[in-house]
């Protein structure tokens, strides 16, 4: 009878330990997934900032050229 109780207790402890290890592993996987997603979002945000800067510079150059062309056209219209 003592052996039976010891076997049941051992099996219960083993099952509880395996469950805790499985929970811990899933928790680690979830934490790693959050870290990867956070890094990806930060990278995308950085790339968007770079793109925004490029677009602003491109617009500035485009409007400067447009202004120069308008000035040339207005000089030609005066003639």
C-alpha cells in the first residue's frame, strides 16, 4: 500500500513538473514572439522616418524646380 501511495505521489509530482515546464516554455515562446514583433515594428518605424525625410527632400527639390520654371515662363510672357 505504501508503494502505491509513493507511486501516485511520484507520478503527480512528475506531471505537475512537466506541466510547469510546458507553461514556462510557452511563456518563453510568447515573450520571444513579442520581442521579435517589437523589433520589427521599430525597424518599420525607422524605415518610415527615412522615407518621410526622402519624400520631404524630393518635394522641396520639385517645388524649387517648378518655381524656377514658373519664373522663366513669366519672363517669356513679358517679351
